[in-house]
C-alpha cells in the first residue's frame, strides 16, 4: 500500500483501485464553516502572505574607464618636456614611464599632491608637485593609462664590470644584511607586480640609483619597505643594482 497527502492508491492482487483525491470545499461549504467558527467565538486567522522575494542585489559600481585620447593630450601638454609624449624619456635623470603600471603611476602622482591639512606631500619633489597639483582624478586616470599602454624603449647597462654584483643582489639579496632579493617584488625579469610594485626593467641606471639614494637618506619617504632596504645598501651596491636593472628585459 502506498499513500501520500493528496491521493490514496490501493493495489491488491488481481485488481487496481482508482486513486481517490480529496475534494476541494465548495463555496457553500466554506460559508458554512466560516459561520460555525464565528458562532463559536473562535478567532479567524488570515493566512500568512507568501514572503516577498528578496530584492536583487545591486550590481557593484564599475570604475570609470580611462580615456586614452585625453591621456595622450595631457601627456603632450603637461608631461612631454621631461618624459616625452610617449613616455620614453631621453633624459637619464627623468624616468621612462612607457609601459609602467598605471596603478603605480597613479599612486606616485597622488603622493606628489599635498593632501588637505597636510604639511607636505608624501613624496616631495618641487617640480612634480606643481604638475601633480593641477591634475584631477580623471586626469590621473587617463594619463597613467595612456603611459601604461605605450611600448617601452628600454635603457641598457653601461658599466659591465658591476653587473655580476648587481645580478647577485637582485636575484638573491644580501643575507648577511637581511636584504631580500629584488625578484620577490619586482619579478625575475623586472616586470614588477601591477598596483603594488613598479616595473624596473630597462629603467635608466642613473634614475634608479638616485631613487635608491633618496630612499636611503629619507628624502623619498613614500615606501617604508624601500627606506629600510636602501638604508643598508652601499653606493657600490646601489650602482651595481641600477646597472643590472637597466639591462633587464
């Protein structure tokens, strides 16, 4: 014998019974039932309404897309004199920006700006402070995306005699000083990690050494990690690293 809430089926040897389904009360039966309930003083409970379906979660707001055409215009009007229109600076004191991670470039531009109620910028540079101050959020988004999209024309190592030392420090660090290998953050080929660590490969050795020196002295203080590492590097080690990085591909 099988049964469920809606039907009863009897199956015996030699015959099958027809399923019997309970009948739905008619309108008259419902009226009689209601009158009995009211007459007996029993509470009449309304059936609970089905719970409303939860509202669909709002889609997360998407960040505005960069306008490369506007970025190109800003690069030509504001940045080209020092970094070239395509970001491939021809001046060793000025960094090559082409191919650099947009998020890293944006962070540096924000660091050059003096925040409200702050006494100074996180990264002090008299020249860059003036340019960065005039850039809006959309300007920064557009120009950094433009430079990131450009193809780098890399520099190259010039002092071959220091490359072995530079390679050793870059790949293995200096255990005795507690200096970690550069590959951990900047990758074996110097490509860096987007939004966290900059691309180093092909950068001018002169610029790289200047930045390491600034980190060591505290003149550049927008990376505690680099301040700590550079504080333990000698001039010779900085030069070797900078030359090796210039030749990375």
